[in-house]
């Protein structure tokens, strides 16, 4: 049975995923792969970070051992930069999969589980709250993505 807490968490994460993918579609391939002003992080890199952080969040939600909560690249200390040859299509697939996995986990959890405190990067927090950090972090980088599009002259809001 669904609960208001579960519905709100799933709804917010689903909406944020949708917004990110819409804004991602609004940047050109050149914008996605270039460093704004020649020195800022490439949008493909901070988007890749979103995927890796989401994977870490999912591991912590599942209460896996710390070594298993890190994304593959993070084990080597390289989780904030996309690997060579990483494409827009891979990013879209990975971002969708990472958000969907968290959404699915929350959807299959009981209200008691969602309210139970779990260890997180920020100390013990309710499970739903840490799941929502995936949305907070994704939205943080979505603002960067939208700003890159605006610097290229795209002033549209792609969410509506």
C-alpha cells in the first residue's frame, strides 16, 4: 500500500529526473563536452558525477557495506569525470537507470522503513530523507546544466 510519504518522495524524485533529462536534451553536444569559459567542469562530467552519487545513495539505502556503495569509478578515485568515450546516450541511460533504481527502492519500501534512520554521509537520517538527497544533488547539477544552456542563448524553461 502506498503512503503519502512514499508518494511524495517518489513523485519528487521522478519529477527531478524528468527535469534533468529535459535540460540535458536542451544542451548541444558541443556544450555537453566543452568546459564553459575554458576552465569550468564539462556538463558531461558533473552529470556523470550525478550518476555515481546516485549509485552510492542506492547502496546506502540498501545498507550495503561501504565498499559496495561506491560506484565503479569511485573506487579508483575518479567519479567526477566521465571516462573517455562516454556519450550523451550512455549518460541518458545511466542517469535514468540510477534515478529509477532509487525510485524503485523507495516504492518497494514500507512507511516504517522510510522513516527508519540509516547511516549516511551526513550521519544517521531517515531513509526517505537520504533518498531525497539524490534529488537535491541532481537538481543542484541541473541548475548548472540549465545555466550552460542559457550561456549558449537558450533562455527557455524546458520543464513545462
